């Protein structure tokens, strides 16, 4: 038997690739190596676990054993890859296994960034970028009455609304002047901010956390502004860092992520990268649809099922912000590089169109009932990749 395709990781990217491979080839040997339990779950569900009162086990769609059996693959769970030898085409695990591969896929994901802070409670900061992280923190968060979220970006805003809706007291700290500042213009950020405040969320914008000190009464927070208050738990939602350590160690070319071409191939012809760890044409696209499309292309590349090499093309795509008190969808470029905004606002919602310096539509944001216009506008946007 030929050496298997080895996939490092068991998140959305890894398992979508397994499914795509199996749709075309039922017998190609596939091995998955994962540092966690390998259970299949829907990661976006983490944004509303508190309102839905879901524990970590309730998120599992399929156990690792069942996934392995259904897809006829081998899974090494609770196993970390220690080194990659790209010359010998093998990986060595922390359990001492040396496994040879025909092709290797890095689906190592990303880790939550924790900003530099001082104090005895920094080591207790919670991250929620995976089911396993939620499982480790769920008892502490269940008992917490007051939760601090560091970061008011997409994930931090979603978590703040979910926690406050579930009955928690929530404070949010962010160095920006408005929530989701890198994605939303003031015309949409302001009403979203108002919805959070109406839900009881306390916002400390244009601010940072200086110290986290554990006391007998909770965690004492001291902000850059000098304000102090007590909370029971602290969650960092300050952005993601692609996990590139293994790639660096193997001598692959990396930047913000693991650099790949449009076939998801790294600087080594037998090693590929997929999902939150991959950098495609200077972009790290941490959303589900780019990962799904990438997995479909990579499956064709690995199996060589097309006469010409499959090439990744990413159209503009919708991103749903999970803030049910003010539903939002966005697409294309909506960040700070936007040269001009056109805002339409009425009692049904808001449509914000983003234009470049040549007056070309490059992105848009819709809220509430205006979201019915999103698909029509989406077709007019330029491709991402």
C-alpha cells in the first residue's frame, strides 16, 4: 500500500478535506493526526453557546471514532506532531510514532492572541477558539456573573451579545474608538453599539487592560484609563494568530500564515496548507466558505482528478455577523481602506456600499430587512482571489 495522505488537524478545514477526498476516492489511504479528541463539531455554534445553554458535548456532531469509520480513515487523537522531515517525507509525533506520507496537509488552524498584560490572573485568561477550549472553561463561565471580554472585533462582539442575552454582566475593552472598527463604518457600528449598551454591556473603548490581579473577590481589572472593577472571568477575543510553528520548523516559507499558491501548495511540493493557517496571495481568510472552496480544490490537486491542475478561485462571499439583536451581513472589502461610503437608512435597516478611489463598488454591509438585497449586490463584487 502506498503511503497515506496525512492531515495534521481535525477542525473544519481538515474534515472538509477528508469529505472532499472521499467524494472522489473511497480507497485512498488517509491519516489524520490531531492534538485534541478529534470530534466533529460546527465551530460557529461557539458564538451562541451561552444563549442556547449548550455544553461542549452538545456541540459534537460526530465522534472521532464514528467519523473515522464512516470515512474509512485512520485518526490519531490526543497526538501532536513534533517534527516534519520533508526530505524523508515523514512526521514524528510526541508519542514516538514515525509516520510516512505521500502528501502532507497542514490544517493546524490559528490560536487566539492574548495581548500583553501584567498581573497574577493573566494565566487565567480564557480563549474560545475551539470546542476543547470551551470545554475547559465552561464550568468557570457557567458560574461567572460578570465577564470581561478583551476585544470588540467580530468574535468579541458576538460573544458580548450572546453572554449578555444569557443573563451575564458583560464588560468589553478595546483600543479602537468603536466596535468592529476594522469592518464597519460608524453608521452601522453606532447602532450595533447601542444594542449592546441596551443589553447591559459596558463598553470601555479607546482603552486597554493594564493588569489582571486575582483577589479573594474575583479578578481586579485595571485599565489604561485608570478605571478599576472586579469580574469573575476574562475572555480574550483579540484576534487570531495562524499556527505556523511546524511549518517554520520544517523550513517552509511563512509570513502571517503558511504561504501557499492557488493549489494550496507550500514551498515544498509535497506539503500543502489549508484553512486558518494558510496565507493565499497575502490574505489569511478565516471564514468557512473560503476554507470549504479551498478544501474542494485541494482534494482535486491531491488526487490529480483533473487533466489540468485545479486552481483556487474565491468569489466575493457573504459573512454573517451573529448578532441577533441587530442582524448584519457583509461582503467584499469593508475595512479602513474604503475610500467612500454610500449609506441608505430607513426603518427597515441599513445598506452601506463601499467604493474605491475609482468609484468602483468593492464591498457592502446590510442590516435587518435590507439583507434581502445582499445576494443581488454580491454578484457585482470583484473576486477575493
